[in-house]
């Protein structure tokens, strides 16, 4: 008779209370407890040896682009890459799919597109755009986990930017619903063409200064104070904004911030001319800025680290021309995000507990999913990542499961290997193994 219980033993189980040598006891889809000793006759013992056992990673910032721009990426390929990268929950951004997820109807369209295709669990952010206030609460009822807005051109015409007065109309509604407003925080009155040689990265970098982020973040702190609506700054690149964020948090405002693996992995000085696969907005900045971001990741001033996987077709990256001015801005890195962040953490003396906190527990909290996701604790879903933190490997295009293999991580040597990814008790990825049938389900918030 097949036993219903599985005991996952590791010398390094990463829990919210620290790293322990213990067994994680799983029954069906759920973690039913942690135990130093188990009676192996009452279940199946899986000894992971010195491989670490982490909570499945929660990536609450990915652009899957389906329906409408499925040639850029899609649910099958994105979630397969997620599983291979140790991610067990993915939250999709309201753009660059068509329609953009800015109405209840569009949310239903996207949910229908995703159903049955996903290798990991998934949820959806909605979007705030000028004039769609009437759709916001219906979208919350229909399962939107929160909303994203842009303070600058979003890159696609279906998702117009919001002005201060647009946000002032939306924020009281979001505060009432208890969902966060996620903001692309760059603001300027003057978004022109970069001036100079378009093949040089520096030309692009100079065209999007830190002051754009600082100005946007100051406005969002004001609006957060005024409306007491949770505000979350996505993909912070400018370390110059950290002081304002620190003061907002000290004031007790419900204000959080994320950064992304590419801002922590790369430096402007090292980006070759024409290497447009490094283009994103806000831009990757200098090494000195990167180190200030890392300090904030370590201290917790930066709450979470998520991929901002934003792929497109290779043609849109203008690789042949190497034209930073006209290439699509977005980095493809979903599958490599955990190894990239871990490589940086390891080099700076941070532990796996920090990795789990920034990439699993905090993102789950932001998305309202922490009742089930984000940590190894009794009662949570058995979403687990078996991880060899000491393994190294050079990233190849062949291993990448994204729809397109263009990524700045190709050729880079990273620490940390995803050995196995477990979703609600079932293995959904095993290194060297075949692809599994999709078993991901949609997730909803419990607030
Ligand atoms: Zn994004």
C-alpha cells in the first residue's frame, strides 16, 4: 500500500526560523509539519543529503505576454522555465498581453488563456490605467492580486501611463480592497531620444537618470501617505532613492520595494557596445550603484527580489544593429533568476535564509498568497526547491526554456543548481529529467 506521507530530509532546511537539519513532512499537497525524527515505516523517506531544501520561489513579476504577444513568450514556455528555475508560483503582469489586463473581461480572457498550460501555480496582477476605476473592484472580486501602474510610457500603447490625478482616483479603491498598487517608478516631463551613439550603452544609461526614479518615488510616498494605500515600487534600479524609501518605512507607511537579478548581477561599465539584450527600464547602472542595492537587499530595506522577466522576439532586440535606442527594453532571465541572485548573495556572504526571505516569503506576502505560499511551515502548500548551493555551471542557450534563448546570462558562470522542484507535493522539474505534464493551478489571495 502506498503511504500518503513523504519525509524530505535535508541537513539544510531553510525555514522562517533559520536553517535546520530536519525532515519536512508532506501529506498530499501540504506540509503537515517539521520533525527531527520520523518513523520511516509510516511513509516514504527522501534523503536529500547535503542538498538544501528551500521553499518554492515566488516570482511576482513576470511578463508572460499571452494572449496577444504569444510570439514573445507564453504560459507553457514561461512556466516550464520557472519550474526549471526553482519557481513554484508566478504572478503575471497586466501588460504586454493583448488585451492588457485592465478590465474584468480582460482578466477572464487571460485566465482562460493560461488554464491547463502552466507547469507551476500562477496568479494575475491587474492594471490601473486612466479611466478604468470602475473596473478595479470587480477585478479584485475576480481574483486580481493587486494592480500595476506606470508613471511613464509603458512601452506598449494598450497600457497608457497614469498621472497623479489618475492614481488619486484609484488609490482609495485599492486601499478599501486591501490590495497593493505596484508602480513603475520613473517620472519625467521630457522623455526624448537618447543623444549620442545609439550603439553605446552609456548613451542609453544617460537618457534615464536616477533622478527620474527618485522623483517618481517621492510622489508615490506622498500619495501613499495621503490615501493609506499599500504602494510597492517595482524594479528599483536607482540606489539614490533608498534614503527616501528608508524614511517612508520609518514613518510607518505601507511602502515596499523590489529589485531584480539583472540590477544585482551586471554593471553598466561592463556592458559591451551593441549588447542590447542588456536593455531594460530603468537601466542597469554602475557597479557602485549595484553594491548599494546589495546592501539594501541584505538589510531588508529592499523587501524582495523578483525576475521582471520581460522577453520579446529576437528581432525586436535589434541585435544586428545593436541599437539601444530602438531595441525593446526588457530582460529575459526567469529561469536563471534564483541562481543569479544566489551567486551574488554567496559572493557577499549572505545565506540561504536571505534568499528564501527575499525571493519566496516576501513576494508571497506582497501578493496576498502567504497563507499557502512562500515558506516551509506547517499548513502551507508543499512547494519545495531542492537546491545545490555549491554547484557551478556556465549557462548555455540550450538549457533555457523561455520561448527565445536571448538572455544576458548566457555564458555567465553561476552558483547554485536547481536539483528538483516540487509543486504541492509533486515533482514538476528534476535536473536531467523529462518535461512533466502541466499541473499548475491559479492562486487567489487570502487577506
Ligand atoms: Zn516588468
